[in-house]
């Protein structure tokens, strides 16, 4: 048996599947854009890819 600690929504004993949510550290990096048209196309391509995945 494994015992997990965390924030509870209900006090008591629980049986069932456990879902562990973990935060991923994200790093935002600033870069200078040399060619705006290339970046606009890159964003447009990313939007289309996201729509296709949904």
C-alpha cells in the first residue's frame, strides 16, 4: 500500500484511482525578431496545427 499526501477535497478514506498533477516549470525567453514576416507565418502555422489537433 502506498500513502500519498496532498490537499484533500473530502476528509476520510478513499478507494480508487489516483491522478497525480505536477507543475512543469516553464521558462519564457526574450529574443529579438529580425524578420517579422517569418514570425507571422510561424504563428499562423502553429495556429493551424493547433486547430488540426483539436
